[in-house]
C-alpha cells in the first residue's frame, strides 16, 4: 500500500539580501497512515519550512518551492489548483502551530474560528457547526465548552489556546496533522498535557502526525520514526530506537551527547557540538556539518553524501563514514 | 560541578521578599482593582562561590525575584542582605558602587544587546558607566581580553550583534557581565533561547568562569536538566513562593513536594526505551492567576495528595531533613 504522504526531492528557497538560502534542499520522506513521525533539528535546519512547504504556505516572495513532489493520498499537492489546496488545508490535513496567540485570529471568538472551519470544509449549517464545536472543545479537555465558545483568544491561557488550535486541527477528521513546535512556547507541565492530548487524539482518529521539534525528549516519548535535519537536508532517518541507540550520523551523535539527562548520573562536563550553526548563505557543495565534525575527511568537502541504508528497518544516514562510525562508537553514544 | 562550599560565608540573604504589581482599571482616572502577587514571601541564602538554581514555570516569580535582587524592581516588602548590607535601604550612589559587584546575563541575546552598537562598545560600556578604565587604549585591550575569556576572537569587537549567531551573542552578553570583575552574577534563563548544540557550550563556559573567577551564581531557569547539571542547591518556585529547597542531588533523587515531583515527571527523557517504560500522568489543571491566588497552599487545586486543610492553611517551609526544606503539610 502506498504511504499516506510521500515527499520527493523537495526544494524551497528564499531570496534574501545576503543571497539565496536553500532552506529545504532535497528532502524526501514518507509517512504511513496513523504513524507519528518527528522532524528534529535546530533553528535554520529547515524543519519548519519543510512542513509549511507541504501545505504550500511559503510566502512568495521571498520564498519559493522550486522543485519536488508532495504525494498525499494519491495526489501531488504541488500541482493542485489553489481552490483544491484550500480544501486540503484544515480539511484532510490539520495544522497546529507553535504560537497559539499569533495563529488564532484575535478579533474572532473561539467558537467562530471552529465553526468557520466546519462550514468551509464540511458545508455544515450554523446549528450543526455550533453543536460540533462544543463537542470538539470537550474532546480537547476544555471544561464548560458552551461558555468558552463565546470567548476571545486573549481571554484564554497559552495551554487553553493550544487546545483550541488542536480542536480546529481535528475538526474535519484529518488524515494527517502537522504540528510545528506545538509545545515550545508552553510550560513543562502544560507541555506534557498537550502532548498527551495530541497523542491520544491522533490515535483515536487514526490520523498520522508529523511533529516538528527541537526537543529530543518529546521525540523519544512520542515518535515512532525520526528524521534529523541539518542545513536544509535530512542527515539521518529511521526508527526512533535506532536513531537514539545506534546513531550513525556524527551530528545526531553529537546532539544526543550534548544534552544533560535527568535519568543519568551528573557528568563533570557537558560535551557540546563544537563550532557555530551553519550560515545558509555561504554553503559550498560539501557536507554542511563538516566544519563542526570530528570525523570529517577530505572527501567530505567534495559533495554532500546521499541518504543510504546503514541498518535494518529503513535506517538511513547521509555520511561518508556512517558505516564505520556507527560500528565503532554507536553503542557507546 | 564543584563540591558545595558548605562552610563558605553567606553572600546573599533574601528575607520575606514580596513584590506586588498594581492592577488598574480605567483610562483617565486609574483605579486600583487588585494586585499581582508576583513574589509572595521568599526566603533563601546564597553562600559565596555557590550556584543556586531557581526553577519554576512562567509566572512563578523567579525572574521578578532576580530583578528585585538587582533592584531593577523595588520590592514591596522584605530585605535583601548582600554581604550584610540591606540593598533595599541603600541610596542611589551607594547602590551604584555595589552594582559593580552584581551583574546579570539575560535570556535573549537578540534583544539584550543594542543593535546600533559594536560589540566592543557594548562590552566597554559598563566600564564607562562606572568610570573604571578611562584610558581608551587600555579599555580596548580589556575588551579583547574579555572576548578571549569568553571564547571569541578579538576581532569580534568591530562587529555588530546582527553579524553573530545566537551563541556568539550570548558570549558577548557574558563578556559584558564580566567587564566589571563582579563576584555575583544572576543568570536569568541564560541558555534557554539557545539551540541544543550551542547550549552545552555556554553551560561549559559558565562553569569555567565560575572556577576561574570564583563567581557566585543565581541560576534562574525552567530547564531542570540544565539546572541539575550546573547547580549545587535548587529552589523550586510556584506562584510566588518557594515550595521546595534542597541540595541538588537530594532534590532530584528525593523530591518531596508534589509540585516538584510533577515537574520532574513532566520532563521527557531523550531515550525511547526509557520513555516506553515510564508510567506517566500529567498533573491536571493550569497555574492559577497570581492576582487571586488560591487560599491555603497555592498548589492545592492541582495537587494529587491534597487534603481538606490544604485549602485553608498556608504551609510554611519546614526543614524535613538536614538542608531539605519543603512547604507541604502532607510531607513527613
């Protein structure tokens, strides 16, 4: 069976004063029905731009999707007319963004924002939409939903707003939910509530979830498959257990080593990733992680290596030395 | 992580600190309709050479506590004894002299550096303000030295903040804090805005500086794993109060307050097999408004072990084991 979502060789560029930034530079991956996939990376790695590109939400100018296919339920979203694309957004694909204050409309009530989605996509009449909105707020754990529907976003806490975002995202029974740093702006106890809620709802709806985050703990708790991004590319991809227990890419290994862990004894020193994040306007043809890499060799300057299998169950890695590094240090890292 | 200096002299003592912000209504005639109890009775001491972590979620008062110690906010009540002197009673001039010894590193290296100033001028500015290095050439030499101490090349002095990455900017913020040779630095979420791969670099730098210059830190943060790595003692705040305070290892191994336990439970561990084995139930509800905090124990509406009396009686911090303080009536 074909996967629910298949992204092939996606490229997104931004024209900036300092030159062209290839924010997403040839990304390919697939998401199966009902599966939770994490996209992990740091600022500038292209994880958010990649997700927005799936929905064609890149502001043009300055941005442009220059190449690639996004096959969703058999259709290439890149080729859809705008009207049909609007049907997909918020319909078959739900979205949850990082900042619930800026992604909700401040001058519309919560209720209106939920019913609008239902009227748009499900052609629901007012009364039916209102009834369903109450039901949805209940589903996302908001007490006293009838009263909440009349409130405006500023009257709600950050956690409540994110619950409303989730209610809108699931309003039309989507097959896929894209959550871009859904809990980054929230406190840790609220983050835990929201993640549990999203996890429970996606299972219940049998929806697939793409969760974009920089938090390695969140990924470990919820994702089955992980894509690690660096400078616009996926550098390592595979089942969560493989990525965490036998990482093959030097960046993944360095990232996992650098975080202090509450479940391990304290260390004398942290082991940071050396150097600075890449300047995307000044990348050459070689591997962008090379200047910070402890394993770099001369050949790394020639070309960025392709993602190749390094282990079972679709464990892929884009490193010339992926095999030998993993074999030598994977278990220790 | 160095051995806690248990016998070191006390550098800072905060006593019954309170900071309330007025809440007003109306445009022309502003009426007082309430107050935000940002900090509501906080006590702790900090020994020379020690790093104390102040943790909690947004709105718990940890940043306001730090700002009160810096006298960026005037406390509503309470004493802040620094080296035996109550900062809240000092005149402006005396305060200025003391400020040389107390510095701060802010969270956001993007908004805490003036974008119109060159890095060299940013770092030199405290020296100008306090008139301690009037000679321009020597000041420039000191700036180069500070850049090197913070792991930056001396030619960064001629750059502007926007030409640097977040991690480099935070190093500039640290160099500025060091410019006056302080003994005490308040780190207010100093690594929170940084990427994971850069965070560890800055944590290591802060540790190096602590050893090299014998610094005392108040480390305000919400990231528990970073706090555990860096601090010798930790105070957990909730809704303007300290609910638990203990040595770092004791706090993380034997957390007693239900809020501390909830906080520790909520942090996901970056390991799928550990996470798969964890049974985990997030704490219910949200932090109540500090304008109208719950009576009794402020945590009782969310607390899994609350009893009837928790909604009436405010628990005081008690020492339940040597050095381990908890504000909970149900903890024995």
